[in-house]
């Protein structure tokens, strides 16, 4: 019995090696990226609902971007605070700001996808760059670096949306580690030619890609997924590029309580069940292999079965996973979270298990 468990343990580590080194290595060990500025007019699209404090701070940062020709499309999604009034002041202040006002619609009430659709249709330019109302770019060259990845063939660009660093906060490191791991996955699969998701905090595409798949119509009733479900449907090997230049990152404020973050991740995981079957399977295999690695390691060590071999394999697994994620963390400026590896990884694995169990018995509510 223990012999069979030992061989299963070896098989799990082999699967982990294939993910971390062969698949994730496509991004982790990739050469540094460069950007050659393009003369492409860009429409930056920001959708906000009750975000008055954030838009006061962040919209001026977008307006100050160092780019030759761009507009900012501000979408007020039927806010009940002063977001609309602040947007109207910005529209008067900046000549390149366009305001889209969304009234409550009975069929699409509170649906961000409906609001975004109106903004996309109102955009002046064909190339669209998206971020959220609670996000800000890390540099004045954000538009330049993201748009530089467009080519005649590459009409979708996946960027990195990070979270602010908070000193002496383990939760902050946990959130940023999970974000790092997720980005490593979607960047790697995109480089392989199997893009499956992107994040609306930092995402660009040509408008024609939106209309090729009828916009959000196929998943309009799913309240989340204006970014990852769209990319899962529209992106492919031929049309998708990635951007991981540090000047292209966006940042947003992370959740400040574990409960809030847990609720956010529940919605993300629930959305993933609508991905293509291949993408669902590759994600499931990876997370199951992570969980099995921990459980089988504990089981074999408790019974002291081939403990020298088991410890050697455990050490080998942590070395190659730490190296792979370490290189990815270097690219994404998240090196400090790797100081807590593997403790932080173990917490993330069991949090994901908790999310899976919770979602199985209690369907999460989808809101922005």
C-alpha cells in the first residue's frame, strides 16, 4: 500500500516539475522584454461605480501619461455617490476625456459588462486599453509600453495588475504571492500558445476582437468575467501577446482582511468553471498536484516509508518550484514574497481547497 503511495508521490512531483519548469519556465526564464514605441492612437477605458475617492486620485495619473495620442473614456456605471460629478469636472478639465453615463437598465442592472460595452462602442480609437477605477499605472509610460506589444497579428495584450506593498502585513504578502502565481500561469500559457485569461486591471485589445465574439453576450448573465471570460473566448496563439515590462504594471489597493480577500477569490474561482474544458483541466491538474504533494508528503513521513528518498524528493520539488517562481517574481517585482516560500504556498493551497469546498455548497454572489 505504502509502495503504491510512494510511486503516486513520485508521479505527482513529475507533474509539478512539468508545470514549474517546462510550462511556467516559458515565462520565468524568458529574456527581458523590450518596447519599441508605436504610433497607435489608444482609447483608455475606465469603468467606475461608486468610486469617488479612487477616481479623484487616479484619473489625473492617467491623464498625465506620456503618450502622443490617447483619450480616456470614463464610464459612470449608475453611481449613487459623487463619481459622476467628479467625472464631469474631469471632462471639463481635460480635452481628451470622454464621459459615458450609464443609466440603470432593468435587463442589465448593475452589470459591468453592459457598461463596458457602451464605453467600447463610444471609444474614438480602435485600440483599447483597460484598467479599473481603483488602479493606477506604475509609470507615465504605461500606455506606451502596453501599446508597443501590438502588431498586425497581435491584437490582444495581457498585462500585469499588481497590488500595493504593505509593510509588516502577512496578508499582503499572501495576496501578492497568489497574484504572482496566477500571472505566471496566464503569461506562461500565453507564451505556449494557449492563452486562457487576463486581468481587467491591465488589459488591451483591438475593438474588432470584441465584436468577433459578440462582445460579452455569451456570458452576459455571469456577473464577473469581463476580463478572463472574454480572453478565454477571444484569445488564441496567433492574436495574443504579453507585456511584463515594469513600466507597464498597474497597482491597486489590496484587501485588508482575509475575509474580504477570501470572498474575492471565491468569485474568481467560480468564474473559472466557465472556461474552456482544456483550461479548466490544466488548472485543476496543477492545483490537485499541489494538494496531493503536501498530503502524500505528510503521509509518507508519518509512516517513515523510504524517508530519506521522500525527503530528497521533497527538497528537489521545493528547489525547482522556488527557482521557477523566483525568476517570475524578479520579472514582476515581487521578490519579497518569495522569502516566505514555502510557508505562504502551503497557506494558498489550503485556502484554495477551502474555496473549492465552500463554493461547492454555497454559490458565491457575483458583483463587481
